[in-house]
C-alpha cells in the first residue's frame, strides 16, 4: 500500500458509525491500572470495519493500544487496504493516537483519515500526515 495513495474522506454518517463502534470497543477495554479506556474502529477501503480496545498489563511496556489491536486484527484477517480510523477515549480532551500507533497506522494505512471523538461527542477529523508529518517508511530504506 502506497502511503501517498489518494483517499476520499468517509462521509459523516460513516464516521459517526465508526465512532459508535469504537465506543462499544472502548467499553471492552482492559485498563485496570490507568483507567484510561480507548476504543478504535478501523475501516478498509472496501468498507469492512475492525475494532480494537486497549489491553493493559501490569508491565506497562506490554500494554497494547486500541489502534494497534485494530490494525493487527485487520492484518491477521487479510484486510490490508486500510482507509480510516475512529478513536474514542474517556478523556475530556480529544485524544490523538500515540507515537507508536501513528507509525503503525502509517505503515499499514498510509495517509488515512483519523477521526477522534470525546465522550461528550466533540470530534476532530484529520489526515494522518498532519499527525505524523515526517513518517519513517519504505522510502527511507
């Protein structure tokens, strides 16, 4: 998948449905230590949606973020043409993906749409290139 492939932004209705599914995934998060629950819904270019939630471990380094869970689930199912992701957290502020998640999203989805939603319904939608302006990818190898 070429990181620079042109993509159309999903419609508001699709983004709203993705946010709903991400919120459901957030409810399944395993976050006994931080209490910071995150859900993600990842859409492929053909419309399949895969969800993920964060799964914490007492050894924080082994914790897996919701965005990466969704990407790895998609890849394990043979879904590789990733198009958009919705992320819902418990935080009052709109929360973007962490640095490692940005890198994984770029590696597997390129310049996909990132839709971030707060519990009160505030949202922000942007392209991954704006969250990760100088990505490391195959062009650097």
